C-alpha cells in the first residue's frame, strides 16, 4: 500500500512539473508579442551634403516591446531598399545596426546615413527610398512595420593639394599658415609647433583665403563647414596633424625631433626638443653646446634616430652609430630637414639633411 501511495505522489509531481514547464514555455516563446505603436523618424526627407555630414540628420525612435517575462530587450535597426523587403529573400540584404539593450532611439550623422545609402545602391544627388524597421529580441525576434526615408546621398570630391591651418599660433594669417599636404585622397598630414605664449585656437582652410573654412562641429575633432567655433590644440608643443575630409575628423599626436648627445644639456639621456618651422619646412633649435657629439632622435626615444658619418656631408643616416662632432663651446643654431611622408605607413627615409651653425 505504501509503495502505491509513493508511486502516486511521484506521478503527481511529474505531472505538475510538466504543466509548469508548458506554462513557462507559453509565457515566453509561444506567447505573441508586438510593437504597440509605429516607428517614428524625426524627418522622412534627408538631403546629405558637406554642410550636415558631421551633424545628426535623422533620429529614429520606437516604443518598448513588452515580453511576458522581465529581462533586457535588445534592439537593432535594419535598412534596405523597399524592393528588397518582400518575397522569399525579404530583408536578406539589409544593413543591420545594433542599438543596444532597452534603448528606444538612435540618431545618425550625415556621413553614416550617406555610407549606408551608397552601399544600398542609391544614386548620388538623386532622392531615393530606404526602408527601415526595428528588430526586437529577448528569447525570440520580432520586427516592427517598416517606415520609409527619402534620402539624397552625395559624393565627396577627391581632394588634392594642401589644407591650411591658420590660428592663434601664427596670428591667424592664412597666407603664412601651416600647410599639410595630401597623403592620400582626402587625407592630409603635416607638422606644427604651438609656442608657449600662443593661443590654441585654429581653423582649417582648403585655400589660402577665408572663402571656405572648417571649424569645430559636434566635438572639437569634428569638421563643420563654415563653423565659427575654433578648433583647440591640446597645448603648447609640436604635433603631427592628420586631417581626414572623408570622415570630417582631425587628430594630433605629440611629435618632435630633438638633439641628443654629450654636446647637449641633456647628454645621451634627454633630448632637447626642436620646433617646426612650417614656412621653411625644417626643424630648428638654438642651443648652448659644449665640445662633444650631436645626433637627432624622435620623441625623446631611440626608436627612430639619425647619426652622421662625418662632419662634412651635412647628411644624417637612419640608425647610424655616428654623430656630428662639436669642437667648440658656444651657442648654435641646429636644423634638421626630413622628407617623412606618412611615416606610420611608409616608414622613415634613409637620410635627412642637417646643419650646425655657431652664432
């Protein structure tokens, strides 16, 4: 009798467990959920150009999807042309942008939407349609009804030549501003020294005039056409500047050649930094030297350094053990001229020229 009662209790427990599992399953993957209202766009017509490429051009928002259990919901956006949103392969070529957990809106810069429009095949300078829908996922995925954006993409012209940097460091004179040559299509790189007493503001111009210029946009590092807000350098010192007109961004890294050796005040341990003369494209320093040796190295380390084979050539050689010998103490002007075009990609040249002149 006890055995029969025990078996009955076990069967009841199994039945209850099974019912519980069925109910749990029904409350998650089996229960239908949906978007409670439509997806919204801040605007449905967007014309992209240089003027708004670095600005938010559209914000897409949607209502929260309520699942039967409480857990984070992950949202993503899908973009495709309307012709590809129906049939067996509907949305299979869509561009998917993950937004995040429990996030209910997403803004897009002009450059971001422009890239998607071109990738989806919209013609340049012609209004085209992009379908957008929201993907919601917790334990299963559902989709909103799509909305349609009318987007006119544009193509940035390939830029050659130089870009110019008038600023406080040189009195805002565009005629004598530092010039950065193009190292590839739309990307410019060069060097500038900000003196200790100078201000940090600057602009970027594609010509040596004020007919067109870039100022700061959404951040200090975003280029905005004809913005009155000045860019700001990090501080005094010498920098390698990179300006990218394809992404409308600029960046700087500390970058300075210096003299080192037992003829200098820092001997072999600390370089004396040089300043970049952007007009003559040469590194310079005036320093007190004692009898001894002088070499050149980058950023106060031995990773990149140049040495002379003798005092007569006026040539420094990459990774050479030699040095220029100074025979008499005094004040000297030292120059260093190097043709380093995009060194991060191309490396440093085998030779550079220099001079050591007693004043």
